[in-house]
């Protein structure tokens, strides 16, 4: 299947810049940004210009490399200190998605791996590690697609929440990778995409990329999923996630928990698609996952010509919720389909 747009995250080798598609401008226009300063990379992550756990991780790795290229310091030890500080700044941009700190951690391990290396040698090593992380994401998502497609039958109707497609990764995505792979296998699939309030990733991004890829997609408001399931019109749910605890609890975009509860009630399989890099074995259970709280204006005024709530009203706006592992039928990773979450440590 040919994708309608370029990779979500890329490295401009000639100009040593991070290149991302600005997802805040979709679906009205495709705008690619070239970033080479720590502040603008952090801003892009915080403002969701780049989003999705895999894409954030790759952007962080490439972003740290391009920033390291611009650190003006001749002393190697001082240079490493400054690069380390940039890494900490990027890593702190968003708290929930573990791929962010995971990718920065890999880059800093390379930075500090051989203190005897010159600055140019270390830069080459950082470049290679960033490209390795990118290439690994592409392979991982392809394999998630292969493993997940085995669970999709011809004619199935699939519900998804938020956007865990190619826009959330470098190329294929996680939750939508099985859809793309099943379509390549000739299976007829219908996808129902929750609009995903309040940031509308389903409406703006999932509906956009699936329709561009020629996949049969229908958009619905979040509160319409129960109606579809009650009519028996949903065969399975596929979602992504931003962090998986050691016991299999999964944090994903706010609203995922509600979909999981509905799926359990109506007997619909609920699959979480996640690279093993998203599994955080240091986090014992979902209760320990830090949930990002976002700007109230995203709920009260962001998408409206005029404010849609009383001035000064308190707003509850968590970016994520946690789905207990008991509600997850299986976790689809690049290493296989996991139904026994006690096996997670062996997968990572």
C-alpha cells in the first residue's frame, strides 16, 4: 500500500534538522516543519505537532542529535554536559509516553559510552543511534501489523480510538498497522473511528489517513460507540497506547477506558497494539502511571468560534486514562500476541 504523505518523522541530513509533519494543521493542510533548536522541539512535542508514543520517541532521538550538532563547545567533556542538559529538557516535554524517555536514554547512553571519543566521533555515533531507533520503529510497526492482521477476518468491522496509525509513528503505526496489513492481504475491512474529544485525533488524523489510504472509514462521536456495539456492528477494537505497566495495565488517550468497558460488556475483543519499548517494567501497575493534565481551553474553546462554557468554569482535562489488564483481550507487540501478562517481562 502506498501512503499519501511522507514519513511522519524524518532527518534532514543535509541541513541537520528534524523534519515533522505538523499534526495541528491537519486535515486542512500538510505542513512540514524543520526544527533544530531544543526549545522548538520541546514545543512541538508539548503542542502535539508531533504526537503518538513511537513518533515522539523517534523525534526525541533525532532532535537530540540535531541539537548536539549545534552545541558550540570545543571541550568534549563540556560539550557532553550541554548535550546531556538538552536531553533532559526534551525528555521532560511530556510525562506519560515512555518512548520519549526511552529514546533519550538510549541516546545519552551512546553519548556517555566512550569518554575518549572526539566530538565528531560522538556526533556520528549519535546520528547512527537515532537512525537505528527510526529504522527499528518502522520494522516494529510492520511486525505489529503482521501479528495483528492474523486476528482480522475478511469483512470485519473494527473500532479504534484516538490515532495510532502512521501519523503516530514513523510510517505504519501500531493499532492501524494490522488494518493496513489486512488490507494488503485483500481482506475487506470497515473501520469506525471515534472522533476522540477533546483534541479530535480520530476526526482530524485517523479519518484523514485512512481515507487517504483507501480504507473504508466512518467517523463517529465518542458517545456513539455503545450504540454500534449494542447493534452488533463492531467485531473488534484495536487501540494503541503510550505506556504499559509491568502487569499489563495500559495508558492510552482519554476515553479508551470507556471503550474497553463497553467492549467487555458487549463481548467484543479489545486489543492493545504496542511496541515492547512502550512496556515500562519499572512501573508495577497502572495506578503508578503519571497522567498528563492539559490546558482547560482544549475543552472549553479550542475548536469553537466562541467559548462553549461559562467563563472561569473549572475543567477536568487529563490527556490519558488507564485500562486495567483485565479488560484487554490481548496485547499485540512486534514479538507476538500476548494474552498472559505475566509473560510481559520475557517480551521486553
